[in-house]
């Protein structure tokens, strides 16, 4: 198995020679330990074909001061640390049995996702949640769909010890796994001045992830004044996004100002994804008992390995209002990070918008008050998709074109979420929540 390839049949990108070359380079370097080892060695100049490489801070639309301010005082960015983190990110020896790397589920060739509805880890174990992209994760105020940790350092520890992801009994076991390779101790000493250890391993991985800022999309060029950078459909879509379609109520920092940077309010909402499938009340009771401790590892197990996953933010806060609430994701590169939502339940952006258009349409007492029927026509839905597609950074331009064509073709034959009567109907009354 290649390090960067998930081991089941997933919706395939068309394999271009370019992608094969990139994967071979990544896998070869990670396996042979050839690249990125020397502590003081200059990092390779990021080339557009090298999708794993640290990205430039000079991208149109990238908020430079804010990006620099996000680097924690106790983990400054250095080229050698980033290079070590990059190598660790692609190293399957971090996992029990040495089969799964971070990149298995966050593959740069798939915009740092795995293309699967929910992820598959060691021994083919399946989780309950869709792998979000690592691109721009540095800007997230909290990590994971339920925000159960705040920093990238804390985040990286959890998949390593989750039994269906990387399967290690402890973080120390992962350290032992990589320290057997003689080149790692010297790299750690060069970067941190000490032998390999858990906290430094997490610091290096987080430093690498902080280089994955992804901007410079056609939309950024449009906002910077190049009126021709996006087509008329995308322009109409941007208007709808901030108007009739009400997307800005959550995918913007504030309700009243258009957001051209991260497209998220850093908050959590129940927007009605799969909530009726679950008996949330008994699940909530179960969760309250099981995770009284509030430890991130306990929440992680519940979120990845049990039906309680559907409870979302409730697992973290135990507040009834947070049942089924999930983090508002950043929408950059969303065209190439499907399938969509925390459970990967929707295959195309048309399906996503159909869901919103009918106001979720469910009898869901925890549904966010801002979700309501939108009365969007087919043309308006196409325009919204065109806008979302314009948020694709140049590294994924080719894939974006192929993926948009694939999704468009699917949307013309299969629309499982479409319900025009509801979309143009009144807002249904919201049932009151059952007693917990
Ligand atoms: C088996 C697949 C798998 C592996 C291996 C894996 N992840 Fe993930 N990753 C996921 C899934 C699924 C989620 C979402 C889980 C959730 O929200 O509960 C996630 C979430 C994340 C997030 C949060 C992003 C966001 O928007 O909230 C980051 C960052 C991340 N992973 C980085 C890593 C790193 C670093 C490693 C290696 C140490 C790693 N992942 C290993 C599947 C995986
Ligand atoms: C009430 C807040 C809210 C509104 C309004 C809203 N969203 Fe979302 N959006 C969210 C949340 C929360 C999620 C994640 C939900 C989940 O997975 O359970 C999400 C997920 C998404 C996703 C999937 C992203 C991914 O990585 O899987 C897309 C695409 C999206 N929204 C686009 C839109 C568009 C387009 C609109 C307007 C038609 C819109 N949203 C309106 C809160 C909102």
C-alpha cells in the first residue's frame, strides 16, 4: 500500500501522470527517509506540482499578520522543524503495525482529505466522521467537527492513539516507532536540542500544518479588483451567498459583513445532518454517563467509534442546545474536499445546497433557527455552486475542473436531497425538544 493512498475503492480522481509522479515522490521520500532529514538544510523551493510542500505566505487573500500571529510562542516556525513535521506527517511508522500515516486520511493529492464518506484506519477500522482538510486548519479556533481541542498540537495526539485510526497504545509507542530510524534522533536534536519525545513530535507536525495556508483562488483575484477573475454565475452566487441563500449567517465572521477570508463564524450549529436517523435522547444520556471525565481521549473515542458521534458539540459541552451541532467549516477548496458534512453524507455541492434549500426539512427540535426554506431556483443553485468552486486555490485547479464536471453530471441525474415543494413552502413549525 502506498502511504498516501487509502486502501479501499474511493471515488477516484482521474489519475494524471502528474499526480502519479507526486505520489511516487512523496511515498519514495517518506519510505527511504531521503528527503527533509538534514536539520539545517534549505527546504526545497515549493513548486506548484509539489502539493505536500510548505506553502508561500505570499498568496493573494492570505491575511499575513493574522497568520503570523497564530504561531504559538512555545512553537515557533523554523524550516528544519517544518521539514521534520512534514516527514512525520507522511510516516506510517507512527501507527501501530506501520500501515497508516496522517497522509493516509489527509492526502495532499486529494486536498488533504481521503475522499471517503468516513475514514478508514489501521486494520480497516472505520470511523464515524469525514476527514476534514488540513488546508487552512491553522485558522480554526477549535479542531475537529465538534471542537473538542483547540490547538493543532493537541489535535495531532488523538488520531495516533485512537484504535480505529493509527491504533497506538500511547504517544510514546509512536515515538518509539519512529525513533528506531536512526535519522530521526539527529533531526529531533537539531530542531529541539533533545531526543525524540511526544510533545516535540506533536510540535513538529503542527508546525508543518501551519504552512498549509491555501488562498490565491479566482475569488481572491476578483475581490482584489480583477472583475474578470470569476464568471457572472460565480458573481451572482456570491450575491446569493450574502443575501437570499443566507449562507453568510454562519459562513462569515459576522452576520452583517461579507467575509472574504475564512468563511466561518467559528461557531457550532445543528443544521439537520442525519439527526433523525439517531435516537438522540438515549444517546445523550449515554454520553453524559460515559464521558463525565471530559477527557479529550474519551470524547475522541465516542466521536470516532460510537453512535454518540451524532451528538456533535454536545459531547464537549453537555449542553442540550448543542445536540447535533457541528463546527461551521471554512469553505475554501470545498469543491475538492468532498464528500460533504461531518458524516460525509452528501456527494455533491448540489446536494449540500438542496439540503439548505428545503430548510433541512426535518422535524428536528435542535435545528438552528437560521435554517429555513430558501426558495432558490435551479439557476440560483448552479450560481451558488459556481461561487463555491471559485474558492479553489491554483494547486487544485485541474482537479477542481474535473470534479466540477463530475458533480454537475451527477446533479443532472441524481438529486436525493431535492425537495422543491418544501424549498418554496413555508417554514415548518419547530417541535419542542423532548425531556432529556
Ligand atoms: C484514519 C484516518 C485519519 C488519520 C490516520 C488521521 N486523521 Fe486527521 N482526521 C480524521 C477525521 C475523520 C477527522 C475528523 C474527526 C472529528 O472531527 O471527530 C480528522 C481531523 C483532523 C484535523 C482537524 C481539522 C478540522 O478542520 O477540524 C486535523 C488538523 C487533522 N485531522 C490532522 C491529522 C494529523 C496531524 C494526523 C496524524 C498524526 C491525522 N490527522 C491522522 C481522519 C484521520
Ligand atoms: C445555521 C448556520 C449555517 C448556515 C446558514 C449555512 N451553513 Fe453551511 N455549514 C454549517 C455547519 C455547522 C456545517 C457542518 C454541518 C455538519 O457537518 O453537520 C456546514 C457545512 C457546509 C458545507 C460542507 C463543507 C464540508 O467541508 O463538508 C458546505 C459546502 C456549506 N456548509 C455551504 C453552505 C452554503 C452554500 C450555505 C447557504 C446556502 C450554507 N452553508 C449555510 C453552518 C451553516
